[in-house]
C-alpha cells in the first residue's frame, strides 16, 4: 500500500522532496508539511532586501495565509535562519516553517532559482499551480490561494 503523503512528494509537478534544518536545529522534510492545505514554498535569502520586504508584506496580510502551509527555505547557515526568524517573530506562526537546505542546493537546482524571493504555490493535493520567478505579486498570490 502506498503512503499517500510520501507519494505526492516524489512526483513531477508536485512538492519536491526537500529537506531543511530549522532555527532550532531540527530536520524538517517536505512530507512534514500538513496534507490537505495549500502549500507555499518561498526560497529566500535573509540578507536580501526584497525578501525582507516580501516577508513584511506577507506578515501584514497573514490572515490571507492562515489556510496555507508556508515553507521558507534558504541556503545560508542556521545562524542566519535564527536571526531572520527572531527578527520577524516567525516562530509564533504555526503554519510557517523556516530553515536552510545548506549547501545541498536541492531546491535551488530543482527550480533553477536565479532571483529571490522565489515563490511556488501548490494546491492542497500538492499539485503545482504557480511559480513566481521574477516579481511576486502578493495580490495575485493571495487571490490564487483563495481560489484553491
């Protein structure tokens, strides 16, 4: 019998099987994301000004994102993740998971990420719905999210 939660993370067009180390040092895997909720993956750099602005806008509109699981992934060290989580108090949001994939660059290579922030939206079944590569329009993102 297939484990559905693991299976959706191994198919093309689905949530990629990423891993990250969170600020508390714990390993977090894609299959740890709650099933049955839309998923947003945000690839970012804590030092990136655009990423900081994006995070502030997201938090200002957090009510639009409560029904989604948000994975924020960087490649920078855990110390930078801790600073970012602390600065934006991200640990108080149970639907936001922040960590580093370190030098594995799995997600970065998977999506050929060139610019930050890079945002990917999936529906509750883990199906890819939208990739924001250059500019993330928060209105578009929240409207798409509401439609899922």
